[in-house]
């Protein structure tokens, strides 16, 4: 079996273009509506945090001007002497377009104020206070949006899982369980996380940049404009990296799905793996997918982290140019220090903002998958306003039913599964379907369970077309025991109760007794509370099948489907189960698929099928004389 991984050079799965991606993100917005209040609060706090950056810059300039004294300039001794004798509290502070003022006048300190150590400490303490306030606002912004994001993820995952479970068996027959798990668990997280992160980037970062630029323009508009000229130089490499990120991100998500598929298949088929000693082979399958995913993850990380050094390197050109400008203008180092600090506060925001396109490209595949699953309509749907089917008497009619399975692309297979089936099954009778593999027996079960709808004809329960009522109500009238017994990793009590979730413990035990499972259950450590492992791996095949029969007994549906229900039982237990089925079938329509004719010799009517057609019907004794196919099957098994 080939490893579920992408080959080198293989094109990725179809991806959404930018316009479609935007539509997909808008499709996720309804998950935001229930939490819109907390979301608006978080965005508002983010805007406040961004604007507060401007106050920090202005505060820094005032504090630096008050505390620091400019170094004397050798080229101007008179100016140096005046600067040495000046008091920082009385020195006029130029605020550009806002005019000038002195701190002494502002605080009414008088014409000869003093400025001692404690005053310096008090003024300087405003710096950590301002930074603390800014940090607190940014924390509250991130916390509120993270809170909203987690609530969105909770609802999104539930809806994705619900949408998958609504699909018909045809969907699951063409899908890999590992990839579906990847969509529910990881891709929904990627879609939600990046949606919230992009919103946060588009609100907090631009406002922060504007909040810093405004005071910078007032302080020195020429220096600010010259510093911003270099920003367009950052755009080209970010766009180029975006293409690589999209490719790497898509393949990374695909490889995660392949890796989860390998794990799911290995764990589910562990007995086969062990029986054929294929542990090393399964490790190699997993390793190929894991290695490919790791390579793509490294490419994505490398592209994302490369943005930061590029932006910072280009930004340093602006700082270097500003230094030359200040030297030429004979400006003070204190002013340059404030301006450079302000500019360095811009670049982290610009760097994060530049990642928006990369995030959109990287998450395109995940968002596309999630939205596709959310919007996928099941192949089998209830009619609008369809009523529920009440508990039926048990009559079943296949009225000229024909059906052909379809491929994953929707095209019909060349050969129909069943053709022109007409059966009228009365309640309280035991019917058996026999015939070679591929005759159409299981297809009739699937049509009766309404896993599929017939291409032509009708399936009726008590004169009601199954397509006119809800699927759930149809299946509530049916109990099934399959040869492929599935048990959950849970207690025996809860596995049986799965047949009717509101059943009491006493009813569960009574059902186990009718299925002749009670005695072996009591012999297990823990009894009915014993955990039976994944798929009931701690039980024998016969024990698992008896629990499945107990589940059907508890359901007490008017129609009982048995798909080789006694195939895994020994002769003694088979006789006990046949007796239990005989008691259970009273007043019910029982239909059994049987390859072992010994299990259906007492059937009221045996239906012989071949190549999707009903060839003969009758009792065992009648068919032995009238049906060549039944005679052949009987001869092969009993002689």
C-alpha cells in the first residue's frame, strides 16, 4: 500500500483565489456574531493601545527635554554657555504646530524654579507608568480577541463535525478518515486563529503606526517623511515570499492530513499490522508524511521569519539617513534620540502588518477545506417540512427499485447494484436474503436504512415512501446487527445502551440476558462497568457480536436487520442466539443476510438474489426443488 503523501512535483489540490478566499473568510463571520460585544471591546482597546503610542512619544520628548542637557558644541561656545546655565524647567519646549511652553509656567513654579534629584526621579517614573499602561491595553486587546477566538473555534468545530456526520455513506466511502479528522481538529483551528489574528493586525497595527507618526510629523515632518520613503522597499520581498508561503502552507496542510490518515489506519488496523509484522512498514509510511510536512513547515517558518530582518534592515537605512540629516542640521542628540525611538516603535508594527498577506496565503487551503465541508449538502436530504414516521407495524415494500452506485466524481458505475426489485414483506415474518457476493443484498439494507435513495421505484414502510419522511424517524424504526460489529472504547453498559440512550440499567441488563450475554459479562472484571477497549478489542468475536445483538434487542424496533449476525458464534452459542432472535422477532419484520444457510432454514421466506436481481423466493424446502442457484449454494455448504 502506497504511503499517503504527496510526490515531488505533484500539483497541490485546487486552492481558492484571493476573491474566493475573502468570501470564505466572510463565511466565518457568523461565528463572530454571538460574541460581537466582547469583540468590539477588544478592538476598541486595541485602538486605544495604538493611539496611546502617540502619547508615549510626546511624553518621552517632554521627559527627555526636561531631564537631559545637550552637550556643548565646539563650534558655538556662546550657545554652549547659555545651554549650561539654562534651567530645564524654564527652557521653552517646541511642540511644532502646537507652539511652545515651559514646564515652569505649566506647573506655576515661578520664575526661578529648582529641579533636584527627586523631581528627576518623579518625572522619569512616568516612563514605566506609560509603558505599563500601553502594555496593559495591548494585553487586554489580545485577551479579549483570544477569548472570542476560542468561542468561535468551539462553535466552528462543532459545526464542521456535525456537517461531516450529516453526509451520506457515499461521502465517507470516498473520503479518508484521517483527513476528515484533520479538517475538524486542525484546519478549523488554523482558519479561526488566523481570522482573529488578521483582524487584530488590521486594527491594532495601523492605528499604532498612525498614533506614532502624527507626533513625529509635528516634531520634524521632513525627517519623518524621509524615513518613510524606505517603506515601499519592503513590499517587493514580502510579495515574493507570499507566493512561496502559499505553496508551502498548502502542502503542509495536505501532509498533515496524510500523516493523520497513516496514524488512523495503523491504529484501526493494529491487529492486521501485528499479524503481518508490518510495524516497520507503517513507521516508514508515517515517516514519509511526517518528513514532508516538516520540510514544508520549515519553508513556511523561514519565509515568515525572513520578513522581520528584511523590514528591519530597510528601516535601518532610514535611521542612518536621519543621523546624517541631524549632523548636517547641527541638531541635538536628545532630539535625535526621541525621533529614533519613535521610528523603532513603528517598525515592529509594520513588520507584523506585512505578515497579513502571508497569513492569508498560508491559510488558504485550510479555510477552503473548512468552508467546503460547512457548505457541503448531504447527498440524501429530508424534504422541507418532512414529517416524522411514527412507529410502524412492520410492512416493507420494495416497489420496482433500481439503484446504481456512483464514483467519487458523481458518475454512475457501469453496472447497477439492483434492478427492478419488487418485494412485499409482511410484519411479524422472518425473511432471509441469500446469494453470492455482489448480488445486491447489502444494497437493499442500505436503501431500507435510507443511506441511499433509489434511482427508480420506491421503498415503503407501512405504505409510506421513505423519501417523504425524516431519515432519523426511518432509522428509529430499525434495529441492526452487522457482521462488522463496532463497539466503543467505553463500558459494556454504555455500549449496549447506545441502542436506546434513555434506557435504564435494568433494561440494559434484560437485553443482555435475551442476547445470552449476561453470563459472560458477569465473569469479566468490573461486569457491566468493564471498559472493553477500542472496538471491543478485549472481547472475543462471539462476545462482541452478542453485545451488538443486545444493543438491537434494547432498541426494540419493529424492523430488525441481521447481517450475518451469528457468523462469529460457536455452534452452541449460535443455537442460543437463534432462539433469542426467534423470541425477538415476534411482531417484528426480520430480514437476515445469510451466507450460512444453516442460520435461515426456518425463515418464513428465503429470497434468492444474483447480479442485482431476485431470481427465486420461497421456503427452504420449496427452493431445494425450484431454484438451481439455491440448490448449488446448499450443496456447497452441506455436502
